[in-house]
C-alpha cells in the first residue's frame, strides 16, 4: 500500500490527528506551556497505565460488536469488575490480615470470572430473548451504579473500600536500567504488559485465524456463516462473554491492579471509562491495535492534568483539564463518526430451520 | 461508502424501534407491571440474602413513599422531576434518538435559570409580580439553553453520524464540569467556600398550596403535567410530531414521505432538550433556591430513562411510571435513614426494571409456557 493510498483510506484519522495537533498548539501558545517538560518518561508511564483499563474493555467490546452484538454495557461491567476485584482481594485476605499480592490476583481472577458469568446473562437476554441491545446495555450500567456501591456498603459499611495495595511491578534485571524503555516496559505492572500482548494477540486472532473470520462473518454476513455450517449465535455468545470478562478485568485492573481500592461515590471510579472504551475501538476502526493506540491517546489526555500541574501551569483549573478526555471523545466521534459498523450489528440472528 | 453506512446505522435504529413498538398497548402495560414486580421481588431476595430483613425493607419502602403527608409531598416532588425529565427522554426515544444526555441538559437548563434570576432580580420590582416575572424568564432561559445544548449532539449525529448515546454521555460530564467551574470561579459569593451561587430572592418561589413543604409545590407538579399534555398533543395531533414519531418507527418511510432525516434528528434533540431544560428550571426554583455543584445533584436525567422505557416511551405513560419511580426514590432514601439496608439497593432495582423492560420476549415466552402448558417453541 502506497503512502497516498494509506492517506486516502485514513482521511478521517489524519483529520482528527491534525485537529488535535492544532488544538494542542493553540493551547501551548495561549498558556505558554513548556512542552519539553510535559513529555517525560513519567508522563508516558502514567499514560500507559491510564490507557490499560480502557484498552482491556475496548478490545472485548470490539470483538462483541464485530460479531454483531453492541455491548453498550461495558461501563457497567467495568464497575462490577472494579468492585468485585477489590471485594475478592479483601475476602481472600480475610477480615484481619493485610491484603497480599496473592489475594490481589485472586481478586482479579474473581472479577473476571464473575463478569464473564454476568455477561452470560446479558448474552442470553440479547441473543436468545432478543432484548434491545442498547436498552439492555444501559440496564447493565444502571445495575452497576446501583449494586456496585450497594455491595460495597454490605462489605465495608460504606460505598468505597478501604485503601488497598496494588499489583507489584515486574522488574527485569539489567534491562530495567535501559533509559526510557527500561522504565516503561521492564519495570512495569504485569497488567500493563499483558494488555499490550493482548492487543497484538487479539489482532492476530481476529484477522489471521478461522475463529476471527467467524467473528467477522457473524457481524457482516451471518447468513453466509450459517450456510457454512457454523452456529452464528454460538460465535456471538463467545464474543459477548469475552467482552464482559475483559471489561470486568479492566475494572479490576483499575481498582486493585493499578489503583488503591474501589471508590463508589458519584458515578464510581470507572467515571466514563467504559464509554470511552467504546469510542476507542470505533476510533481504532475495529482494529485491536488501533483500539490500544486510541486508548493511549485518551489515557494521555487523562494524565495531562497532572503534567500541567507539575510544570506549573496554573491558569487552567483542574475542573476543566479533567474534561479533556471527554472533549477528545467528542472531537474524535464527530470526525470519525462514520466508522463502518458491521452490517448486522443489533440484529438478532434466527436460523432458518 | 458513507451513504451505505448511514443506511446501515438507520436500519439498525429502525429495527430497534420496531421491536420497541412491537408490543400492543395492553401487553406493554403488562410487561411494565411484570418487570416492576419481578425487580422488586429480586430486590427483596437480595436483601434477605445479604442478611437484612426483607419484610422490613418492603414495609419501609412503602412507608417512605406514602406513609405520611410529608413523605407523600417528597414522593410527588421526586415524581414531578421524573415526569418532566421522563417526557424529555420519551420525545427522543419515540423518534428513535437515544438522548442519554437529559441529565446534562437538565444541569445546563437549571444553570441558565439561576443566571437569569440572579441577573434580572435587581432590575425588576420585588414581591410577587417580580417573582413571577423572574420565574417565567428563568424558565424560558432554561428551555433555550437546554435546547441549544441538546442541539449539539443532534447536529453531530445528523451531519457527522456520531453515535448519540456516547456524545450525550460525554456532554453530561462536560456540562457538570463546566457549570461547577463557572460557579466556583465566578459566582461564588466572596468569603464562602462551598461552590454555591447566591440564594435567589425570597419572593422567587412557587406558592405553597395543598402541601406546606419548602421544596415541593403543586404548581411544580402542574408544570410537569402540562408538559405531558402539550407533548402528547404535539406527538399525536401535529404534522411535525407525526413526522418525528414516523422517523423513529420507520426512518425509510419517513424519508420517502419527504422528511429530512438530519433535520428530524436535530428537531427531536432540541425539543427533548427544551423539556429537560425546563426540568432544570423547576429543580433550581422549587427544590434548591440557588445553584450548586452539579455532581451533587440527584440523577433525575438518568432515572428518567428508566421512567420513559417503563412507559414504553409514551408521554402519557410517563405519568404513572414517574409516580412509581418517585415513590421508589422517596422510599429508597427513607430506607437509608430508617433501616440498615443501603439505599443504593433501590438504584439496583431500577436497573433490574430496565433490564426486564428491555427483554419483553422473556415475558412472552414465560407467558406462553405458563398459560399454554409449557409447549416448546
């Protein structure tokens, strides 16, 4: 593919990038922000961490939508994941003893499994009982907003958990001392590294394996897949359950993988990351690696506030810099809104027997 | 390529809307009742399973909703807000546009009311006349602001094909953040630390008739019911209303009859946002009497989604659904004060209701099994 071809096919992507660059330049000029001090290894590290929960949910949601089910409930599954991760680790540790690394891993696994089970219910409702995918997805969000803080109250007597430790970094001797890359990848949370590997693996599975082709066919042309003797709904069950599991894992990563426990006030600590995950895979044009990079973009937006504070830019108050990721989502959606969604998304499939 | 895509997206909405209006009226009412009953039953089971007293839960819930005159006033206050916000949601959902941004439009509308009242109060006579004038101006400002804020995602959907579920949710976050910033930075009276505006003048309040409550007036409920009637008449008796509903029901048919789909989406969003803005005005005047950090507000705009869905997006149906949810809300808060059961449980029950309403097929199949002797499909 020549550069010209690439540019023609990715017009919107380039447009968005250009718009964001212009916006950034304007902000830099207006507020005299010292750019060189903004882009530090620490900033990159925080952005990758912020991107990780979003990317996990995005990769799962991408698979579900590719196969024809719009899992708009990602935000809800992430809330359950964040809560159950913290709850799982807390319960595994027992009432008195401190939470250990092993307990945290138990929490992560418990959250992933529990959210996969919830996604089974969601899948049965949307696939077998043909529930409206948008309304059922909203319901998952409401359930998360209600039962998340409720369960926290039952366990801890308040909507948030006490402060919990998080998963230790994996430090590779020698390599960790390499400048920049060492700190980013060889002294990093295993969850951050796992997510990068997952993005690549998800790309390979989706575009290079038979199962990946089934997933794509289930969303684009379910009749053909059915004719070829593959059960369309079985493929969709698999992807929806995977999306619930990944969103739950992403939520648990947020609360105990990288964070310090569950916060259930307001719209909970997930705070729109599930919705941003949907935009991330749309922006990535249903490509898992693209979705990861888009998550990184939103993650760096999220971290911009801390960076601006460290370089001493006080003119833009935190209440506004907090909104950068949401504004970025709007810009992205407006410019790439026409992302081609799979032809049969939202349509229950019935075999013709 | 772009043309085929919008068709795909439209067909998707068509199908979604079709399924929603598939059910007959009686069936919809039955599904509403069944969903609510099942959700409450499940809620009680969860209460019992987590070691609380389920009987106490249910009796407190009912007691909190209708147990005393002040509880009834509180229920009606919540219901007024939910009916108004529910109508805003219903307009959009009816027309096949998923406006999840009613909360944000509500926040912006209430803020516009507050600005208007605080700005014009020194220029108008004091007393009842001035109060009525200020409230009228405030309501108009709220509807303009709510409509304009909702036009944004409408335009983005109509002309850039941006999914409105996501854009409206992002705009909710942005509305809340920006309003907080403006109040904290510019409207907070000197020497105070809470992010509140000044209080409105005393004469800016709805009359206390029937119920002597500082935060509920029958006039507020009257405004909500008037909005219901206006919207119901508009949807069923005017050409524009008919076009909107047809677009929601079957976009291709509407397009053939000469309706511009892009303009319909924007009109729908503006109307929906205007009603949401009005809800904000009632909230600012009747309940608060000043304006504050929106992240501390009740989430009427989200609960209204459940209200509208339970009412099968019928403006008239929003009234009983709004009363029910007002009662659930009041009862839920009462539970939080009077029992050990965490009040968040009621939010979960609302989620269950939405989940069941989303899957009418579940009840149809269950109904078939129960009444037709368990024959397999």
